[in-house]
C-alpha cells in the first residue's frame, strides 16, 4: 500500500501483520497491507498532522467555543488520543466504482497488552441511525507500543452530501475513538471533512474551561476595584481634613492644590505574567505665579528659583507629611513584610532659562550618571558641587531626592517592604508656576492576593506564542534587501506629565505581534534579520533614536545608507492617541495628555520616511487612534484626522481600524486581531492569493483583511465581540496596490 506523504522505511515494528484487511468478498479486489512504523503523537488529545511536513496541530477539545474546523482529509491526518491508545485516519474518501468508503488507519496501543483487533468488529460507521461495518480483517493481537497500519474498506452506496453527517467509531480495548464527519463536494470526488469533534474521554478529569477561569478573575478584579474606590474615597476625605487643618495653621494657602487618586492597574511583568496592583497617586501644584512673593509662616509654598530641598517648599513638605499619614492609616494593611512596592517620584519644572549655574550644596553627594526618566524617556543625570546646577532636568531630579529621603526615614511600612524607587523629571516648554509640580505614585504589587487569591493564582503569560500563525510560518525562497522597523509596546506604565496622569493599561499582545511580524519578514518576505530594527516596550527616546530628530540622524537612515536598500517596512503594535486632531504613537511611559513632549507624531514619522532615498515605504499599524481605549474622557471631536505622507506615491499604509473604532485583541490567539489576520493572510495562500499566481499583492492582502464573510477582521470581530462591534481595516495606497507583498 502506498501512503501519500509518508516516508517509507524498512524498520519493522513490534508486531507483524502480513495483511491487516482480509475480505471474503472477492468482488472488491482484496489488497494486502504493508506495516510501517509511525511517529508517536505528542498531542494531548486530538488534532491534525500535515502530510507534507509531519507538523501536528492540536485542538482544544475542552473549549466548546473552539472554532469549527473543516479540512480536506486527503491533505491532513486526523489524530485522536485516548488514555490507552491513539489512532490516525487519513486519505478518507469514497470510491463509487467499488461502492466502498475507504480510509487509511494507524493504531497504536500505549497502555495495556494483548488487545485483539478485527476491522469488522472494531470499526463502525453510523449514518442517520444506520450502521455500516468495515470489511473483516484477520484477527490481530496488538501489544503495548505495537502499531497496526492499513486500508479500511466499508461497503457504502451513499455519499455524504450537503448537511449529511456520519460518525466513525474505532474501538481499541477500553478506548472508543469517535470522529464526527461531514461531507463536502469537490467536483466528482466526494471527500470528508471534520466538524466539531468531542472525544469520549475515559477516566480523564476535564479541565476547567479557560473562559470560566477568566470570568472568575474578572469578578474578583471587579471586587478589588470596588474596594480601591472605597479607599480612594477615604483618602480624599482624610486629605481634605488635613489640608483644612494646614490652612488653618497658615502652613498652606488656598492656592496650593493637592489631590489623591487610587485605582487597580494591571501590569505585565518581564516574564509575561499579568499582575493586578493597587496604585495610589498624590499630586501637588501651586496655582499662581504671584505666590512666589507670598510669605506664610514657614516660608514660600512654591520652590524659589534654583531651590530643591523639601524645606524650601511648604507645598511639597506638607504633601510629604500627608503621604506618610495616609499610607500608615489606609494602606499599611496591604504592605506585609517583603511586599514589592514601587515608588515613582516626579519632579516638574517650567522652562525658566539658566543664565548661570546655581550652587549645589552636596546634600545628596556628588551624583554621577544616576538613572531617571525625563519627559517619558530613560536617561542619566549627573550633578556635583563643582559645576553646580545648570539645567532644569537636574533641578527636577534633585527635587525628587529629598522626597525619597523623607519616605525612607519616616514611613514605617516601607522599612519592611521591598521598595524600589524611580525618579522622573518633567520639563515643560513654557514658563509658569503651574508647571512646577511634584507627584508621588505608590504601587503595591499584588495587593489583593490575600483577600482575592484567585487573582494572584491566575497565570496568563501574554508573551507566550503558540497559535498556528506563530508555529507554522511559511518559508519562501524570496530574498529582499529591504530594511524594517518593528516596534511592539505591551508594558505601558501610568504616565506622568504637565497635564496630570492618565491611566494607560498594557496592550497585552503587542510584543507577540511584533515578534511574529519579524519572523514573517525574515522567513516569508525574505529580509535579512540584521536589516530589521526591532524594539519592544519602546519609550520616546527609542523612537527618537530609530527615526532621528532635528539634531540627530536616526538608526534607520544609517541602515538605509549602509545597505543601499530601496524599500522600508514600518510595523507598529501598541497604543495610539489623538492629540489636537493628529495621531501619535505612545511610548511605554508617554502621557497621552502631553503628546507633543512625550509621544511621537505619526505625521513626523511619515516625513522622515518620505525623505529617505528609497522607492517604497510599507507602513502597517495595529493601533487605534480614537483615544477611547486609553481614556474614556476622549470625545468625538478628538477623533484623529488620518495623516497623509508628503510623497504618497511611495507609500502603502495599512491601519487596523477606522478613525473612531477600537483595535481589538484576539485573546485566544494572543495577538491583536488585525495582526492575527495579517499573519493568516500570509499563511493562507489558497485563500489570499486570489488569482493563484503565487504572489500576494497589497490589494489581495487588503481584500483578505477586510473580508466580511469568513476570514477578515470585520467578520472575526463580530464572531468574537458581537454584532454591535465594528473594526474595519483601512488602506492608503496610490499606484502601488498591485505591488508584491509576498512572493511564494
């Protein structure tokens, strides 16, 4: 017997069968079966084996909402694994001239011993209540790890047409393998395809469905949010009382504004696990410029020019005391010994110029290359007594250090916790007291694990890539001298800025999107991996380093020059945001309310790409720019105007969604929905290459992405999120719509 797609070998398995199927009805022309060893399936339950590559893909049979699957069994093997055995059926079809339904069967016993097998007794096909037995074989004995392989013949004059289905049972000892089959017509050949299949488990405890576990976690998170809102209310009430007392004591005036907020914030750790933390933020701001001249009992409320110590600003000093009191009275119960706590201290200055260096008194020693974040970008700062203070960045950083010293000395709960301090400097581009601010953000990691252990016990690795678009990437012989920039931002932080803070949650699967896109660029599109600038969790400085600034040539321009490339790809997955009607890409520490200083304008990226000495630019963004995903304060008037490049003839631009739509996730696949369909289009050549010429053009790609009937983003988003949800990919292209995207 010839087995399509399988390698022949002379090895003999542990049992020998000269003829697996023996039939007394000579009219059918008996065939003997050769016995060949086969691979042991690694699948936990059931799945496909591709006959060209021997690659196995599993189904999640415990998930009742698993997508319906159809496949041509002449191209795929169907595998069923039960506790004692597994069997594989393949090359399924009906032979009208013989009145016979046939398929190839492989059987292996994994547990037990000396199981007898006869095709007539062990294989049954049921159609509409009628039973059809296989033609008999001689009785064989199957031992542990022994394998049977051969052709099964079932006399059957009917075919499976339209909605007709059949159930195939293969009994191996105590295991009863069940395959639900449905017919699909391909010309004259009647072939069978899989419909939702649920194996008959034997003594196997069914796992709890992931969706149920997620629902339990979501319910617990809602309770944690309710508790946190109560804490926020208590903190605001306590703050109001303390501020009133300080004003009565003439230590603060009405012009000092102090606020406190608390919220539950999910964060993605470096290992990809999601944790739910309590974040409490304190903001203090002196509202009026004239208050620099206003004396109160203990000095000025605002920091005088060039000053940075707590004692020089009553607003900052009294706020530090408020932080101590509220943490000890309301938050200490969540800070057990060893609790991870992150404290972010933000010092802000205006743009008042330094005409001369200001003396530094050495209160914190000479500072050399201390790590900090300035306007959303990571950097280093140095200050010493010899050179003094000559920049607003230095001044803003110093204003955070005395607050850190105060908290270390005076907050008892922090002495037993594992506290990590981060320093942020915010420098405005305007002059005014309102830009001289201080803020402290306290994050208590896994604050709810005692009261709601189901939150802490739920483990989701958002960086895990196991879907079919990650593991079955088509490899072509294409070679390209193109260069690429690939950025995926998952781990967004609660941002800071002159307009206050905005809750920016993680884009869970953006790093996955970027990593898989890089794989497709290399394996499918043929780029050299050395020609790809790849960055995950990029901040504003990373964008500036890659694309360049007015004063600095970017890494991309240097790469284009060194390679002589004439084509550039730019792929981005992460948060976008509308600011003044223009789209911005957010770094992981960018504040949406301070986009001009902390984020990167998409229009500026287009200008840089337009200016490069290249012929083609391909831009793909899996981000929405409605603002609704980040802050519910966004209104319809804030929806973005889609920018146009200066030289549109160079460009093909694919965007995940319309201007007023979300860019949704495909949680089950751990990808952005748009990115998943993009990868699927490159993988699914049979559907995406519409004219069958072995080339996927940008026009064909967009038609696949925007399909509303079976495979596109608009179709899948309704399947996943409901009929009321819309997501329509957008393409901006001129004469390049028929250009090659993938050459197979």
